């Protein structure tokens, strides 16, 4: 079991490494905010525009704790509206930031923010958020073209929890030390 978990962590690291630098940065920032890991404002804001974006993201991410508790256990329509409406709203914010440029990055982030049980709901939330009019038509097209038929029509989803949670890594000075 430990060996399988290690292999999955490596696969997740490889997937994360395949994302653009901007996407990687946004995922780490979102995880710091959503999982309350770091002072995201101090770590990630480079200017007043980014600081405002982080504050807005933190306000929206206050819903995550409630969303984790509301994930429907089955596909009954009575549980869909109270869960999907806030999930689509939070998703629309993240997609509107322009850093999650495809379904795989969105799925990667939201599996970590909300847990493995959210997987069946992610294609619908992604497609709903990606079609909202606040997004530029070119971005909507790119987002919608990024979801594969297999992801959109999956008959089942893994319940395995994510193994790799990317975080900030300090740069190391590689210059030789003076003796």
C-alpha cells in the first residue's frame, strides 16, 4: 500500500510539473488560502492588484468548509442545487483569474481543496463555470475544449485521496560559500 501511495504521489507530482509556471503558482496560492496553510497575502501578493485578488479569493474560499460537508453522497437532484451553486461560484472565480487554463489543473486544485469525494461533481461544475458570461469567449472556448470526453462521461471515480499537495519552496542560493 505504501508503495502504491508513493507511485501515486510521483504521478501527481509529474502532473503538477506539466502545468505552466503561472498555473503552478496559482495552485500553490489557492491551496495556501483554501487549506489555511500560510499567510497567502504576505507570501503571494506582488502588487495591489494581486493583493485584492487574494482578498477576494479568501472571501470566496470561506465557503469551502461548508462545501466539504455538503458534497452529495449520491446523484439525487435534491442535493444538487445547494451544493452546485456555491461550487460553481467559487469555480467561476478561479477560472476567471486566467491561471487555471484547463480541466486537469482545475481538477487537480479542487480535489485538494475539497477532497476525493468531490470528483464526480467536478466536470459539471467546471463546465458550468467555464460557460459563464464573465469569461472572455476565447477563454471559454479554451476551457471547454480542455475537458476530455472521458472526463465528462466517466462512469466512476476514484475515492483515493490526493497524495501530493504542492507548496512554496524557498530558493536555495547555489553560489559557493566563501571560506
